[in-house]
């Protein structure tokens, strides 16, 4: 009798434990991209190694906002192969020039495909009140410095001034993607 009970229990657990869960694709995924809020290791270069599309070292975004930005960037990359990275950072370490820091950070991390040089990195600091869009040479043919400056000045900074960092970055990325397609 005890053996029959164990077999029935095992069968029950196997059947109900292995059921697949239906996911509604129209709703955002409940499991956000893995976000590790850790201090970056500067190592020899004074530049962090980026671990994902959105690297929030200033802890500005909520997990939901991180997920939304990541999904926008991943969908765009799937469609075009163009790569985007977003980095919030509270310090530029030993650097004295924020723009050079952003360029070096993008190059150090290899944002974009090497043969296409199709990367774009948005580096900003709430603490330092600075922002820079750094583009690869392939990207720069379409998204010129003037276009990037206009997106910063007309779209991103007005939102930042209202304390809406997520809205500024999301609207800026959306505008850049529309011009980049």
C-alpha cells in the first residue's frame, strides 16, 4: 500500500510539476533582464566593462524602466544589427574630459559590430550634469554629431531638467532609432 501511494504521489508531482506556463506575448515579460547593481571594476583602464545594454551605475532607473529600455534596444538590434548602450555613471575616474571618457568607454567595450562600426553609446551623469552620445564611424554617417547634439538639446535635456531621466533617455533613443533606420 505504501508503495502504491508513493507511485501515485510521484506521478502526480511529475504531471503537475512539468506543465508549461503560457506567456501572454502582448504583456511585458515579468522577468526583467538580469540587473547587477554593483560597483564597476576599474582595473587598469579606469573604464567599466559594460555587462548589458543599459548599465545604470547611478541607480537612476527602476527595474521596470531598465527592462523597457533593454527591450527597445534589443528589438532594434534584432531588426538592424545596430547596437546601443546606455550608461549612467557618477564619476569619470581619472579622466578630466567627459566627452573623451564617453568615447573611450564606447571603444573599450566594443559597442557595435567591428566590421560595420555600427554602435552608439549614450553616457550620462546626473551627478556631473553631463551627457554625451558617442557613435561609431559607420553610425556617424547617418547619425551625425549635429543630429546627436539636437537630440540631446531638444529631447533629452528638457526631460532631465524636470528630473525625468527615464523619459529623456527613452525619448532620445526612440528619436535616434527613427533617424537611424
